């Protein structure tokens, strides 16, 4: 049975470097938790392939760049946590109404027009 969740939260700052684009091949994932690490660079476009993803938490890292437009295609995404990074730009507008405002933290980024 394929893994449904990928978590790395046991030890703060345990992961460093870039988020591997190959994670986009794990299409059965429903939850991706990579918060509280030392991840750098941009969020890979390939994460937009995770069509079963409900939860994406990448807060408390050193991520930069804009949010990939492909994240807007994640029809099942209900929780997105991006705070405490150096992200810029805007969020895909087709995420409006999908995300749970009670648990999502968009790091102050607006939605695209």
C-alpha cells in the first residue's frame, strides 16, 4: 500500500537543502509535512502533481520565490501552511474557498487577481 503521509517534524531543523522535485511523483500522498526545518530555494512546481493532497505544511523554513501556480490545481487541498518563510508573489486564486481559514496560514500572501 502506498504511503499516504510524509512527515518530518520529530526533530527541528533536521532537513536542509531544497525540497526534492521528485516528491511530486508520490501522487498517493494526502499529507506533506515539512515544517520547522532548514529547507531553502523554491517550492517545486512538481508538488502541483499531488492531486490527492489535503494538507501541505512547509512553514518555518527558508523558502523563497513565488508559489507555484500548479498548487491551484490541487482540488483536495484544504490546509496550506506557509508562514515563516521568505515567499513572495500571490497564491493561485482557484484556492479561494477551498482552504480552511481556521488552520491554514498563508504567511500574509494575497490571492492573485
